[in-house]
C-alpha cells in the first residue's frame, strides 16, 4: 500500500493559484459568452426595430448616429427640462440645412423654460398624450409633422427639418426650420427679354413655387409634391389650375411620375427624359423654362408645371411644336411688332435648317437655277478649292459647333472672345488657304446666326442635328433629297404626341379658333378662348370688348 506524500507549503500555494486561474478563466469565458449573447440580442433588436422608433431616447439617438456613419454635420443634443425622467428630450438636425439660431430660440429655450415653469397637473404628467400636450402648448412652430418611423425621420432630417424626440414615446416631431444658402431670384440667363419681368427661378423648390403663386393668386392653383429617387429623395411638385386643366392630362402626368424608379434625380432633365412620349426623336416634347411668367401663362392655358428641387428649369406639359417659337415678350409688345418677330422666327428656323443643304444641292446638281453672273462668281471662288461642297460644308459646320461648345464651356470672361475671334480667324485663314470658298463661310455664318433666333435652346439643338441630315440628302439627291427630307420630317412631326395632344396642333389637326395665337398673335382682346385640345371645361378666359376709336 502506497503512502501519500505529505503536501508541502509550495504545493498548497501552487494548487490555490491553479484553482484561482481556472476560476478566472471560467469567469472570463462566461463573461465573453454573455457579452456575445448581449451583442447578438442587441443586433437582433436593432434589426427588428430599425423601421419604427423606440421608446428609449438613447437608443434612437445612437441608432441615428450609427445609420448616418457618425457624420460630423449631424448635430444631436440630449437635455432634460425637469428633474422628472419623463421630460428627457433629444434634438437632431443637419448643420448647414437648418436654421440653428431658430432651433436654439424656439426649441431649446422654449422647451426648457416653458416646461419648467408650466403648471402641468399630475394627469398631464402621467398621460400618454404628454408629447401632444407639449406640441400644442410649448412649440411655437408653424410646420410640425409627426414621425414614427426611422425612414420618415431620415427624410425630414436630411431635408433640413429639426427632429425632436422624447423619452418614453415611440414617436416624435419634425419641425420646419429649413435654411440654407440660396442663389436667390436673379435674371434668367437662357431666356432674356427686352420688355417683361426680369426674375427667374432658382434652385430652391419653395422659392420657385412662391414665384408662380405670386403670378396666380387663385385658390384653384393646386400643388402636389412627392419624392422621387431612392437615394436622393428629390422633391418633385406638379402645379395646375383646377377647373381649367384637363383632368386626363393631370392623371397621365401623375402616372408617369409614379412609374419612375431611379436611384437619383439631380435635375429636371432626368424627369423630362423619363416622362417624354417619344425618345427617338430630335424634337422636344417637354417644354422647359426658367421664367415664372412663362410657367404662369402655361398654367393659365391648362398645362401642368413640374417643379424639381435643385434646378431653376421648370417643365411644362403638354408641349407642342408652336410653343417652342413663342416667347413671353410676344405678349408684352404691341401686336404688330409681335407678329413681325414671330414670323421672323419661323423664317430663321428654315434658314438654319436648309441654307447649307440648299447651297450644296444648287452648286452640285442644279447650277442652271443660278443667274449667270452668280454662277461665274461661285465658279471662280471654287476654282482653287480641292473639296466638293458637302465636304466644305461639313468642315465648316463641325468647326463652328466646336467653337460654339468651347465658348459655352470656357470662363465667361474669355468665352465669347474665343468663339468670335476663333470663327473670324479660322474662316479668314481657310478662305486665304483655299480650303473653303468665301461663299461657304457666308452660308455657315448665316446658318449659325439664324439658329440663335429660336427662343428655346432645345429646339435650336434639334435644328443643329437635322441640319446634317439635310446636308447629306442634298449631296446625294439634290433638291429632290431636300424635299424627301421635309416630307419625312413633317410625317414624323405628325406622328408625335405630347401627353396625348397632337404635336402639330392647332395646325394639324387644324383648329380654326386656335389660329389666333399660332403663326401670328391677335390682340389680347381677341384671345378670348383657351386652346381647345388643352382645355375642355373653362374655355372662355377673356370677354373684354375691343377698344373703339375715341374711347
């Protein structure tokens, strides 16, 4: 039988240390397991509660910070208005988009002072409607919206609103304290007039809608707003005159906007491309302008305005072919001057479209149409030119388009000088070098000047695109090719529609009563009815008698 060796003092101490170490490791393991369980439970709680607000104020503030990546421009403030834990508030706003001075004055100071001094009875203190009582008695703010989901909270927060939350409640309020640096109302840069209003839209949606309401002080001017863009959540508003607009057009506009499912809307051009009737056409079917008076006039005719936040260009639909040749100044000048200028625009349209192609066709295929003296002069000029007329025209047109684009993109101080000097120098040098004829320089210059007569930029772009198409037809088939091109263009225009309205109306289909504001404009006292296809209800808009001599 073996005898157990007596333990020494050293063995006893080692055994105690071993037991302590094992106990410490076990405790650490249990602590780590509990911590992992807690984190797992917290993550599961965050995943399950991430759609609705929590009653825990601290959790809501931490969730907002975490969801926004602890961004430095997101300001959060937690404070307590009374010693009672129930009066614990949280304020969240975006620095740069919110009026922080108003937040300090109308929220922080008001809540802390009014609640501390308020004589709230025990019923109010214990009521579930305590937040509602505070809203009605302690928040002197005009725009207050209730929020109960984080999605709505983020939308208001990143739009510039101030979020107020209260401990113990699964809801909060979004207060309208939006304020940011705005360009303000300035003169439009793309559609200038000699006589008429000088104010233009800005990048602020609310400023733009206010400019329209200043023109039309009618309670039937309705405004509807929705957010489009999964990432940008851009505010897009439609404005129309109820009782004047065709309800089918309004319904069609809403349906097309609701069908948009895109990541971002950064400019009204996104909306224009997504709602237009026809994509593969050089002609615009949606009108855009940065003039409030043009939008107001369109709404009064029965059209729908689409205002997009972040851009000064407002869309008008339906947009017909004739609308792109009408300027707001036509209705501010005398009727005789307006008729002359409008007819001049149509003439300039055909000059910009057909001048190079007609020159190519006549000099290449139809020299017998020219007088003998002019024919001899053209032949003398082209004697040293090594290229045919089509190559000359293409070279000069492409060169001018490059100069025009360079003048637009360069700084304003030198942009116009570069484009003008470049055109003169290149044209003169090309003629002296014998690359092009002097007549071709005149033709291209006349074409370029005529293209600037169009009051809208997008119609001028259409002319620039079609010009090359007609030049190719003229070089291939002569004047017959130009006629074929015109027939194709007219057929294409007849096939277009803008929100259900024929693009060439009131010319095709021909509507006699709408000819008063088509190629010419009659006096204001004669414009007694609105366009028939745009409006079906309130047709008569003016019954002013015509002025009589001596009155």
